């Protein structure tokens, strides 16, 4: 049992050492600087939504209101599509937690 631990430790160390050496030889890649500014398209869509909110809809016909609702829905759908983010499902989170528990 004691020999098994020693052999296992030597195997893990022999696998990890060459990867750290080769990783140190590579030049680091500089990530592009992130800007917090919104793209022009997103600003235009948000401005249009504000215009629609401020409109007086009491004098509009039913069909005009329906067109505005469709426009608002498409703008909101486009805004959701342009948002950046990482989405994890419940199953993926459970698998990650199980792996962390098992490996630690």
C-alpha cells in the first residue's frame, strides 16, 4: 500500500512537471482591453424604447398600438441576443459540484 502511494505520487509529478516547463516557455497572450461603452446599435435600440415609452398612445388606433408592441418585442429580443454572458444549466452546475467533491 505504501509503495502504491509512492508510485502514484511519482507518476503525478512526472506528468505535471513537463507541462509547467512548456507553459513557462510560451509567451503570454495579451487580452484586448474591455471597454464598458455600449455599441452604437444598442444605444439606438435603447433610445427607441425610451421614445416609445414617452409617446402618447391614447390617440393611436388599435393597429398602431399593435405595431408598437411588435417593435418593442423585437427590440427587446435583439437586446437579449447582443448581451454577453455565461449561462450554466442546473445539470451542469450539479456535475461541476460533484466533480469538485470527488476530486477534493
